[in-house]
C-alpha cells in the first residue's frame, strides 16, 4: 500500500534578522540586514501508512511544530520533498486542507465568541460538508466526545478539556484521512487526559484516521502510539516501535492525590505510599502492574478527592538515555529498526 505521508530530506531554516538600533542603525539596516539562520528541521525523512498513529516527540524547540506546519501546508520547506495523500501541502494547500484535520493544543481553531454549534455550522459551510455526513458525524462525535452538554456554550467559556474535545471534533467534521494533533493534552488534568486518549484511539480505530501526535507527555505515547519518531535538534534520533526503547523508560510513576478528607486507610493494592502529609498522599506505582487510569479509577471509586497529578519521566530523559544507549537501540528488537 502506498504510504499516506512521505517525507524525504525535509529541511526548514528560519532567518532571524538583527536590527541595528538608533538613527545610524536604521540607515545601515536599509542596506545590510544581518541575520542568523536557525535550522528548525534538518534533513528529516519518514513515511507513514494509512491508519498508523505515530508519536512525534522531542524536547522543546526540537522542530516538531515546524514539521507539522510543513505537513499542513502552513510553512514552505527550505528543501526536501513531502507529500500527504499524494499532495504537496504548500503547493496544493486547498486540496491538502480538504483531506487533513489539524489541532494545535495551544490555541483553538474555533470562533471564540460563538457557541460550539455555530462554529461547527460555519465549518460545514467552509468545507461544504453534505448535511447527511454532518449529522452522522455529530452523532458519532457526540457519542465519543459528549459534546451536546456544551454545544450551545460559547467557546470562550469552555473548560480546557471541553475545548479540546470540541476542537478535535471540529477538525474531523469533514472526514479527513489524516489528523495532526500538536500537544492535544497540554494543560489537561489526568482524568481529562485519559478520556481524550480514549477518544483519539477510538477515532483511529473506527475511522482508520492516520494520526501524527506531538506531545511532551510520555504517557500519551505509551497509551496511543506503537511507533515513535523522536527528534532532537532538528534531526531524527530514533524511528521505530515504542517497544524498542521502552526499556529505556522507567515504568515507575508517582501519583500525588489531595484527598478531600484525611481518610484513615488510603492504601492501594498496586501502589506504595511513599509520603503522606495531611490529606496529600504520594503513591509510587509501576505501569507494569497498573495503569495510572486504573489506579485513579480505583481511588475515585472509594474516596473524594480535591486534586491529583501523575509525575512521569521527561522526554529529555529519554533523549539522554538514547544517546547513552545508542548501541543497544541499534540492535533490532523484532524486525529491522531504523535508528538514525
Ligand atoms: N517562525 C519562526 N521564526 C524563527 N524561528 C522559529 C520560528 N518557528 C520556530 N522557530 C525555531 O525553530 C526551532 C524549532 O521550533 P518548533 O516550534 O518546531 O519546536 P517544537 O519541537 O515544536 O518545540 P516545543 O516542544 O517547544 O513546541 C526553534 O529553535 C524555534 O525557535
Ligand atoms: Mg511545538
């Protein structure tokens, strides 16, 4: 089968101009504008097949968003080739846009002052979505994302989790084949994150939507992606199954729970209490024994809580581990591994 996304030797450079100050500076600026070049994406190559979910991960400034922007046609590459659904995104922007959905977690694509429903109606017109498809999609997305409860609420008043669900549903209304999710879980609490992950998985399975997911959250990757592309400093450091580097990741997590009361017995079968201070309890647990979602579910079923958070390893740690363990990664685990 033809790959749905093909990226070959893709690079993007940004020129940053330095302005001289003062009267003379302005004069000099007219004739020579000094600049430095930032190479945000440096000869990146990969391809994806239909229905895949790839975790596109890396430290801050690695070049993830820049790659997504080139794939969506927002940015023009400095060099290299790329096709999405057979289209060259920056040259065939409209054709490409009709087949892709994009969500940037940092900002909404919906109209801030309009109720969700009206934003959706506008999108229906923009994409000329047939009424039947629109209605069917709304039904499906409501069954997954539970939209109806806030359908008439202006986007500006939505909680972050509601907004993200609305944003993802909006990005899917026109039945795209590919969905780009740039930090979709950013800022969400653990429970909302977990629900959103379930939604993303369901969309992928039920619609065979190909998904590129950018995230700093290793638990997103753990829960959603079989394959990861790890980029560091604008280059691909690793491309392969998560299983191949899972042993580099610690499976230990810390869950911090603020209970509504000082309950006497808050022991959990699959977690160890490592610290306790009034209503706040720190649990250590291993993902090999229980998922964060299940542990949280158990706690919520027994107690009232005020807040909770899960501490997970940082991407930077994985990057470091890969540099240090380069040799062991290059040993294929099952099948050939393309580690760069
Ligand atoms: N429009 C721009 N002009 C100049 N430099 C840019 C521009 N956009 C990105 N960069 C630079 O390119 C590099 C890659 O940025 P990019 O936003 O792709 O990183 P990222 O991997 O998405 O990071 P983060 O995890 O923080 O979102 C950074 O050094 C950034 O400062
Ligand atoms: Mg980014």
